């Protein structure tokens, strides 16, 4: 028996929504700003990718399928093997070339893990995701300023 736990974080980035979208839609670039993601490999089907996550000496792998992809708005996925997870990254462009990036990730853990999540795991995951978005903000803003 598993429980699904979800975390949502967001940041505001000083770049146009089209640029934020282009960075996130390049899945192989994710390890540049996502601390626990070691690698992302694309398959011959552009909707399927293989992911490798490393945290505290543990390695997890899974395959992911993109369920919904609307340019400059959303990328939604679910795992199709390996570590059970699902989520979405949403983009909210503003007229002042600012973009809000909102990341929601859910993952399945054994029922006993629910207790661990309430104690500390959830806080670690959420703070790591928020730090990932902050790394994305710096990466994206620096890349955009070099482009222009």
C-alpha cells in the first residue's frame, strides 16, 4: 500500500515565458539546476525519457511519459516504470517579461513513509525543490542576459 505525497514550489524569473519554456522543454538540461537529477536520456519517442536520481547515496531510476505539453504553459508527466511519480511544471508569463514557474511533484511512498514524510522527508524534498527553482532562476537569468 502506498500513499501519494505532493509538493508545489514556485519562483519568479526575470525572463520571457518563451525562454523559460525552452529551457524546461530541454529535459537533458535538467541536471544543471535540479540537484538530485543525475541524468535524463531521451528515447526515440519524444514523449518518453529515462531518469536517474541520486540522493544521499541512493539511486532511483524511472521512465517518464509526457502527458500534456502546451508551449509556454505546461509540461505534465507521469512515470511509466521505476520510481512512481507524476507532476507538472507550469509557466505564467507576465507583460513585464517576468515569468512565474510553478513546479508540482507527487511521488508514491509506502504507507509507513507517510509518518517519515510528516517528520522530515517532506521538508527536505520541498526545500530541495525550492532550491532547484532558485538555481533555475539564476541559470535562466544569466543565460538570457548573455543572449541579449
